[in-house]
């Protein structure tokens, strides 16, 4: 029951992330899928069947990758959010805080692989 509640919480955050550029959608959807995989196979399957999020979740579950498109969109919207924040905020310490909040997730997203990992064949010598 706890995993199911956490899954719904993260789906709600993902929906907010679609409208608010500082909230990333992809990680929230992946956490929700993980929670639903442990608590409700039916809800997990609904996410997998979703046209937008299904391929993203399948790629993550099978290969631990996200598409180059998803990575580009996430980084671009984060960049735009920082630029807008810098424009709107006059205090330098607030601008630095915004940049610091975005730095960690940006590094995480940049480090994610965008191609399926190669499997090593032990007999290939």
C-alpha cells in the first residue's frame, strides 16, 4: 500500500513537472513505475502502455538508458528555467541558489547513457 501511495505521489509530481520547468518529469515517472512494479502490476502495465511514458520506462527498466530526445528536452528546459530565473531575480545569492539546485540534476542527466550497453561475450576470443 505504501509503494502504491508513493507511486501516485510521484505521478502527481510528474504531471506538475510537465507544466513547471524546474520539476523534471522523467525521474518522477521512473520512480512511480518502480513503485507500481512492486505494488500493483496493473498500474505498472498502464504506465508501460502509455504512448508517451511507456517507451521511456521500458528503456530504463531494460537498459538503464533514456533517449537523447528526453535528455535534450530535460536539459533545455532546465537551462531556460535558469535563464528566466536569472532575469527575474535581482539578488545574486538567489541566482546562485537556483543554479546550485539545477546543477546536480543536470549532471545526473548528462551522465545517463543514451545507447543500450554492450553485452560482453565471454567466448569472443
